[in-house]
């Protein structure tokens, strides 16, 4: 089944990522790296925008940012336009680790797809992007609570 295969590829990707990052002497998860990368491309965004950028729910992103802040890689800074709001920025350490890890993460991508030819890798990425684009349209505006509610309704209807 495709869902199982996608989950399995995710497991493999995560294992390779963690192995290579730890071999380089760093303790960072794929989600933490994705957050650093997103902040590197869009410094000064808030947690809600970061959650959208890396496709995580707000509760999860709060814990991710907490961990990155504890590690000294991200700082929460008062928003000059809205003192109640906090924006996120990479610290100097966060910028340095992002620069060091980027080539490692790029090699992880190649390693993960090493069983495919260049054309097959490109096709796989195109197909996965197509699946994601369709799901984004189908699930637009829904958060995790909305999805859980729909699952409960469907489950109750099947009983």
C-alpha cells in the first residue's frame, strides 16, 4: 500500500539523517533542521508562519522552537510592530550550524535516493510534489483538530 511505503521511506530518511548529523557531531532532528532552514530563508517570522513553512501544527512547532532556543540556535525577539508578538531569528550559532549541516543534509538526500537513477529521482520528487499539492488543496484550512473531528464522524458513521 502506498501509505505504508511512504511511511517506510520517511523512516529510512529519518534514520539516515540522524546518523549522518550525529556522525558530524550534532544533535538535531529533521524537524529542527527544517525549522532552522526555514528561519534562514525567512528571518523574523513568527511561530505560526514557521509552522506553515514546515507543515507542522502550532503545538508541535512550539516544542521545536523551545528546544532550538534551549540549544542556543534560535532567539525569540519582541516584534517592534506588536509588542505582544514574538518573532524568531537564528542566533550566530544557529546560522553556523545551518551552514555546516547544509552540505551534509544535501548528501543525505542523494544517499536516500541512491538506488534510483537521476531521472528516477527527479520523477519521484515530481510525483511526491504532485501528491502533496493535491492534499494541500483537499485539506486547505483544516487543522489537526478539524481532521480528528472528521475522522470521529466517519468512524461513528461506520458503526
